[in-house]
């Protein structure tokens, strides 16, 4: 299992819309994420920053990410959510959400 974290800015004028959308994420979008080996996907909000975290349990992260991006329902979902966000990723990186580097993790064996 691999952990992934990312960050993006929430546009203040779209805050309510974004929160409304995520109060009822489409089942088809959730299904696509599960089929792409994404688990424990969580989005946190702090001020105007969104922090996303998920665990990947598959063998080919790039292929599964491409599968998500190719899904028509997910693409439609993004047409609603993307205008609510302002990317913090490096220009030309190919990322919408800026990847974050894990610097520490406490696991069960450390207890």
C-alpha cells in the first residue's frame, strides 16, 4: 500500500458549491476510484486549502490514474469541481492537485 497526499486552493467564491458537491459525491465517481485501487480517500479543508489523502493498493498507479481520467462520469464531475479550485502544482507538471511529499508516518509497529 502506498499513501498519497496533495493540496489545492479552494476558491472562496465557490466554497459553498464545492462543499455541497462533496456532501453527496456521485456513486459512479466513488465506484471508479475503488476500481482504480484507491482506498481511504479523504479531503480535509483548512481555510482555503484542500488537502487530499488516499491509499493506493494496486500495482500500477499511473495506469489506474489514467483509468480514472478516462472515465466519462469522473470527467463530468471534474467539470463541476475544477472551477472551484486553483491549482498550486508546478506549471507544466501535469498535476492539478499539487503532490505532497510524506515526511513522517506512525504505523502500528511503532506503537
